[in-house]
């Protein structure tokens, strides 16, 4: 209050007219002013539409410490003007003028009303009797140079200067809020009033004012910038601590849009665009937190690698846009299975990583995986397609399987790799042997490159026998790798590696050529001709020049096509059904025989058989192995026999190891067999002897 009284004489009330004839500025101080066309008025305005006595200004003292002017329409005797007076767009009879008011006496005659602090060349605006604002240089620091110049001049202001001074702060669109060191609000500009209507009510509880007083000691005289969120909006608050004036003044900038854009960018950086799931970057950030937390609380967590089985086929057959939809649905279903504290990330392609937090034991990760595999027993509905998905899961547990993100990931990946290898649609925990295996594979891979060149690959042959005729009618070529250091390596170990590295293609050509040459050699040696069966890998079948290769090989060797049979597995066919069907038909047309290997282990329905030109079905060993114990296997084989007869196909049972199996198969009318019971796969020399002596042995076998 004291402050106000002291400064009272410096306050200047100004009425500034904007007339067609020019500007006129009146500094008001008298108790009363009459405004009108009549020359006796204290303020004479000679313009069209102005009444003789158009309006009257009456000084009003308030609380002894300051005053205001009230504008009334007409004179004090009550005679109204002809055209009336409009203040801030509203017709008035009487109005207490405020700083910044715009007064229309006619359409053309306009005046502005300002309340300025003369000493500082700023302005002063009353809010409530004890609340005022005094413009000082710091107010203007953000504003134009022009305005600052005006502020420095000591002469009486021109209208332009007054307008500039008056408008800077008060009419600024930037909300300005000032409190004193006791925390009382001393000033709000109209923009602040408009934007934060509950500021006055909430006082220091308002987010914009919280913490300001507490901080002021540390920040005396300085500028602090902070971000404040109010409901959906974000603001940047520039806080000036004015030590001398004992004031804290804030300029508030709305940064909602900027924040939104920033958040959007941040979201994109941390999420996958297709599924909306967190991505690797998000995962990397999150996992370090998770490791710290788990370490502190002595807790377990699990990293699961989840991979959709045969997704490539789906993409190839149904197209990428449906593939994308399927990925989205998959992601949704996966997410629906986790708790809020867990995280599902898209790792890339059809690979996802799940972080299961706060586990009591690894068993929980197993249960989760089981549940997950089960949910995919129900099909996904995508654009009218019912899609049955299967997935494989590899699990690593913190801290048992690794204490760093990278190691845990590597181990979960190794477990996934193992799951895939052992038939998919399973889950598997990491075990340290896997790492060893992967290292071994790596070493093997390096040596495999040299194998063909060094002549380390050889073919063994296993006889296929018709028990009715008692004749060997075919030989299956099975590859072996004789490595000088590692000894004899079985194909199960190196064929997948050869496929992974692409080595399978040169290797496949070598196998085809060697088997054909060998067969021709036996024929030349005078043995009764037999068919040699060669296994085809997935990649070979997808080679556009496969037909040409087979044709050229047969021709160069001089072998008739009917002495060659190609074995393909169901899963190989499923990689690309259309292409496979076309290729196999052409091969069959050429006269080469085609058989379906490992029948019963793949995913294809029996209906698929019609699509392909198979001569022979090879019943997988797994059915034969438990024939004597499993009535289901018996009935499956029986069904296969009936079906194949319907399709005019021969059936051969693989893996026949004993007389009992032979008898059971015989009862089921299965005539052709292959297995250790007759012979293990043998080297070419051994086979030669085998074929020679078979006729004698035969008597023993079928006795
Ligand atoms: P496959 O095509 O199903 O070959 C039959 C496998 O069963 C052979 O294993 C054979 O030795 C084995 N076997 C034969 N009779 C019996 C039996 O009575 N009991 C048992 N337990 N097993 C028997 P092998 O030679 O280790 O080959 C394994 C797999 O490696 C093959 O399965 C085939 O998928 C692949 N493979 C072998 N040679 C080649 C090849 O030249 N090219 C390609 N692409 N794959 C090959
Ligand atoms: Ca085979
Ligand atoms: Ca087989």
C-alpha cells in the first residue's frame, strides 16, 4: 500500500483520440471533463455525428490511494448524446474506464484509454484495490527495440509511444503472471486471466505458481525455465526472480503443439510402425532398468523369443498386405496374453520378444509359453481367411542364463533356434549346451566349404525292398561327410548348415550327379537295374533351373530318367506350393519318379496329395517305430494305404527294424520297405556285394 501512495502522483490517465484530422492526446487529472462538439466543452471534438455534449468524464477517488475516471453518455444533467457511446463493443450509459479500453463516440471517432506510470514511462493497471502492475524495463526485455526506445525517452509520450507502451504487456498474447515474495498475485495480464481462469482461486496451489516461492532464495535475480503440464496442455514457464522489486514474474508460452510433435517423434522412435508395439530401441532402454530392478529385489525375469512358424509361406501365398494384417493380429493376441508389467516388442519380421517381469520361478515362463501356443490353436480371422498360426519360443532366464541384455538375447535366440530345429510349435529353455552347439556349428560351417573340394563327401545307399517279389527295386542315396579331423558326420548335422549357407546348391548338384553316375556304373557292371532315390532340399526345389540341371545330368551320365527318383518332404512343398507343383509335374513328365518323404510329419492335409504327381508315399519312421505298441499308428498306416490306393500311389514304410514290424506292415498290405532290418545305408562297394548276395539272403529273411 505504501508503495502505491508514494507513487500515486506519477500515475497518468490518458484519453487518446484517433480522428480523421489527426491524433489528439489528453492527459486527465481534473475532477470532470465534458466531451462534445460545443466549443465550451473541456474536450472539443468537432466531427460528424458528435453531439454538442456527447459524454462526460468524472474522476472517482478510490481508497485514497488512487483514482479512476467514469465515462457517462451525455451531460451530468442527464441529456444523452444522439448516437450514444460504445466501450469495447458495448453500448454504455456509464462505464468505469480501464486501461486499454476502446471507446467509440461515432463509427469514425475512436479513443483509447490508458493508465500509465509516468516516471517509468510504463503503464499501471489496477486489478483489485491492492493489486497492480507496474511496467518496468524487464517487462519489455522480450519486446521490440522500438518499444524499448520509447521507454527510455523522458519527454511526454506521443500517441504512438503511448500505444506501444500500453499494448506491450497488457495486450500481449503471452500470459504474464506476477506474484510477490509473500506469494500474493500482484498482476495477471488479460491473456493470463483468459488462459488460466482459476489462477486467482487456486493461488499458490495452481501448477504455475507451485514451488516458485520455495525456490526464490536460490534463484535470486535469475531466470529459471521450467515445463508445466496443465490438463492436456503443456507450457514453458520463464520465471524471472526480481530481487529488487521482490517480485516473481512469469511469462508463459504454450508449447502443447511442440510437445505433441516431440512426443509423436519420440513415440515413432520407440515403436514399430506396423504393430504399434515397442521396438528394439525401447527394449534396449527398458531392459537395463529391468536388470537393475531385478538385481536390487533379487528377482527373476524371462526373455522370450517368439517366432511365427513358416511365416514366409504365408506371405508368399497370401501376399504382403495380408501378411501385414496377420502380423498385427498376431501382435494383438500376443499382447493380450501378458500382464501390464510385461513387455512385448516387435523384433523385426515375424520375430517378437517378450519380457516377463517379476517371476517367482522359471516355470512361470514355461506356463506362459504353453498358454501362448494354445491360444494359437484358434485361427486368426484376416479378411475372410481363417489362418492357423503356430509359433516357436526360446526362453532365457535372468540371472541364470546371463546378466546382461546382450547375452540373455543371444541365449534366448539360441533356444529358439533349437526349438525350430526340433520341429517347431514348441518352447524351449536355453541350456549352456546350446551355445556350445552354436560354436560347433560355426566351426563346422567353415569346414563344410572345403568339403566338396577336398572330396570329403560320399554317398551311401540303402536298399528298398518289395517283400512280395523279394526284390531290391530301389536304393536311397544318403550323404555322409568324412572329415579328417571330426570323423564321419551325419547329414542331420550338416544339411541344415548347408541350407543356411547356400552350400546346399553345389552340394545338391554333386549328389545328383554322383548318384546317377553310380547307378549307371552298376548297370554297366551287369547288375539288374534299380532306381536310385535322391533327396531334394527346399532350396534346390526352388531353383528355377532345377529341371534343366536334372535333364543335363541324366543326359551327360547317359541314365534313363526312369532310374531316378526324387524325394521331397511335405514341408519343402509347403514353402511354395504353386512353384513346387509346377516343377514336380515337369519332372514327372520327363519320366523321373517323385516320392513324398517323411509322410505324416508335415502340416499338409491329405487333400494336398492330389496337387502333386507322387508315385510313392514314404511313411515316416515315427509311425513304424511304435507300430507294435500303438493301435493309432496302425490305423493311420491303414488309412494311408487305402488313400494311396485311391490315388494310385505306391507306399513304402521307412525305418523297418525288426520282423514284428515287417509282419504288421505286411498284414496292412504294405509291400515295400526300407530299414536296418534289411540293411543299413552302405558304401557303393558294399552295395555291389549286397545286391549280388541278396538272392541268397532273401531266402533267410522271408523264411
Ligand atoms: P531321410 O530322407 O528320411 O532318410 C532316412 C534316414 O533314416 C537316413 O538317415 C537313414 O540312415 C535312416 N534309417 C534308415 N533305416 C533306418 C532304420 O531302420 N532305423 C532308423 N532309426 N533309421 C533308419 P541319415 O542318412 O542320417 O539321413 C538323415 C536325413 O538327412 C535324411 O532323412 C534326409 O532328410 C537328409 N539327407 C540325407 N542325405 C541327403 C542328401 O543327399 N540330400 C539331402 N537334401 N538330404 C539328405
Ligand atoms: Ca529320404
Ligand atoms: Ca524319410
